[in-house]
C-alpha cells in the first residue's frame, strides 16, 4: 500500500511539472513582441561596463552555461535562439527579446513546487523545491547574462565610427596632461626657450638635419 502511494506521489509530481511546463511554454510563445519590447533595456553605451563579472565570478557561469539546452524551438511557435546568433542588429535585438521570454517562462515555472504541499510530506515538498531551484535558477541567470552581453554588443554596433584623425582618440594623447590644441597647420608650441634651442637644427651638440 505504501509503495503504491509513493508511486502515485511520484507520478503526480512528474505530471505536475510536465503539464505546467507545456502550458507555460505554449502561452509564452504567444506573448506578443510588443510586451517583451516594453521592458527591454536600451543598448549599452560602448564605454559602459555591464556587471558581467558578477555572473562570471560569483556564479561561474562560463563553466556551465554550455550545458544548458536551448528549448526555444521545443514547442510550436518557438524560435531556437541559436538561429538568431548573428552579427546583425535586427537579429540580435530579436534574440534579446527572446531572452526575456525565456526568463519569464522560468519565473512562471519556479513556484509550482508549492502545489506539492497538497499531497506530499515535508521531505517531498523540500525535494520539489530543490528541483525547482536547480532547474530554473541557472536558466534565469543565463538569460540575464546573455541579455547584458547582447546590450553591450548592440551598443558597439550602433556606435558611430570615429575617424583616426580625431584628436580626442589619438593614441598616447592624454587630455589631462596635453596643452591647448594648436591651430591647423601651426607647429605645437615649445615647452621652454631652452627646449626650443635644443630642438633647433645646428644647435650646439646636435647635428643639423
């Protein structure tokens, strides 16, 4: 009798997780892009530093992110995220929106463990809570990490190209130490009369030409 009750409890948990996942995934694929776009962050400025190191150092996301499967195309209406991983602003913007959709799915899946309170003992409920956390937390972190990377990449692609002749971006030019910029065609002013004499061709100790 006890074995039968345990088997029914396990089947109930499996049916709960499978059914809820299919329902949430199907509904999420029907969410219009305008809803996802409403809360999407704007591309990061090229000089901005997104907190990617927090995910990489605190969570070690680079070590395990490759093990997370892409379930974007598992249900009708879904889009595999790998198909959008192109260096194209339109595709990257769509991929950014899909990371929001995937994050919403895992936030919706996470709390369903609480329904097991209806038929499981405390140990079984704790086991379902652990499963829900291990199944959804890494996916939420991965979607947020990818979204930060996409925002940074979109910011770089949309940044205007700077000319190499731009004085503000010449190599070795420190705006805090450099003096006033000379007029076009005018030589830079000498720092002192002594330095000017040393730089004059034919001065003592310096060969002309």
